[in-house]
C-alpha cells in the first residue's frame, strides 16, 4: 500500500468507525430492497449459482453480502473498518446466515488467489476509491473466468458538474474520492474486458438532514451548515446534479440516482 493509499484508507476507516451505528441503522432501514435487487441480478440466469462463492468488497454492515448469502453456497464480506465487520457479523447471526463470513482487508490487495472466486461485488464504494480502475482490476483478478462482477453506486446525473458534485460530497465526507457517471462506469467495465449482462437504475429521494446525520453531523454543526449552504446554491441550476429542493415545511431534500451493473469476466 502506498503512502497516499494508506492516508485515504485511514480517512475511510475513521469516517465509518465514527458512524458505524447510525450508518448501519440507515442501511438496514433503507437498502434491504437494493440488496435483494443486486442478489437477483447477480444470480439470474447463472447456472449453479447456488454453489457459488461470492465476495462483497467494502461490505460495510453486510448490505449486499447478507442478501447474496441467501442465494449462494458462501458469501464473504471484506472491509477495512473493524467496526463495520462487527455489524456485519451481528447481522449474519441475527438472520441465521451461517454461510456468511467476514474478514478485514483492502480492495487494492484482496487476500485471495487469482481466479478463486465465482463472483465479486462492491456496493456504494467506488466513489470512495481514488483509483477505481485499479480496484476493478483487483476484483477481476480474483474472479474466475466466466465468473461475474457486480457494482452498485450512486452516479452523477447527466446535467451535473463533476467538480461541483465532488466539492459538496468532500465537504460532507473527506473520504469521498469522485462520483462517476453511468458512462464512465460502463467505459471502465468495457476497458477491463467485462461484458455487462444486466443493468438497472433507480432514483431515491433523500432527506438532507438524514444524509448529514448518517455522515455524523448534527443540524447545529458547522459542517452541516456549510454543506447546506452549498446545496442551496445548487437549487437554481442543479449545478452539482443533486436536484435539491426546499419543501413547504422548510426541509431540504435531493435525488440520489443509483446504478446496478452485473458483468461477466471473459472465459
């Protein structure tokens, strides 16, 4: 791991250690359907999927590993943050997922032999990776020929400015690297030699207050007010691609667009 890698991974670990409880609660309440969606897409039309061994990279509290475990022989979850792994293990115990196992590790150096896994997925984390193409290459390395690679992440809307979007995201969360567009992700997959076999997207209305609380900021905090001010600036022209709006109640909300990609590694 390079010095820059370590510094950024430490930022990620700090962010998700401090917010482990509130982030895990959000995931359980709001992302169960998305977990089931990726599990369905990953295993659809896949012969002998029930015998597969699947790795969820940067698994957090088991957001995608636990739903996938219900459809395959073994689901593995890897995360750099110990507090998240504790939540994932607790979730597996609560759901009785005895075929789900979790370990600590780094996406840039996955602790598995080349071609040893049937599929590798990653949910809502590519925007944290400073070198997403390098992360994808490592995911591909440990996937067997003919296996699958899955990705879920929020994406930049067609009209948004990447610079403005990232400025807001990094103000809220310094571990944020870059929000990519659907075209950039498809291009990255194609350049890696992956053939997309399924793609879906969805839009979710997000409460700004909840979004900030999940990041660990109370409404009276300096960071909360700074991010809110930047989001307000984006209402007129949607320059950051959030599509924010003020409700009559005074609450601020925005739209999050999420992409689901499942691809096959060449044989």
